[in-house]
C-alpha cells in the first residue's frame, strides 16, 4: 500500500487517468445499451 501511495505522489496524472476499453473507445454506450448488456448478463447467470 505504501508503494501505491509513493507512485500516486510521483505520477499523479498517469495513476489517475484510465483509457477506455477497446470495444467502447469508438462508440460510447448510452443508457439503453448499458442496461441491455447488464440485464442480458444477469439473465444468463440466473439460468
């Protein structure tokens, strides 16, 4: 944990900025897309 704090203090921008996943880098999902994906996965796990 101390190592993470040292890195966070040394490189604040690099440690706090994240790249989007490759699949959604071009098309950002909307509200309906996000809910559809969530409920399809939840339904598959239920069965």
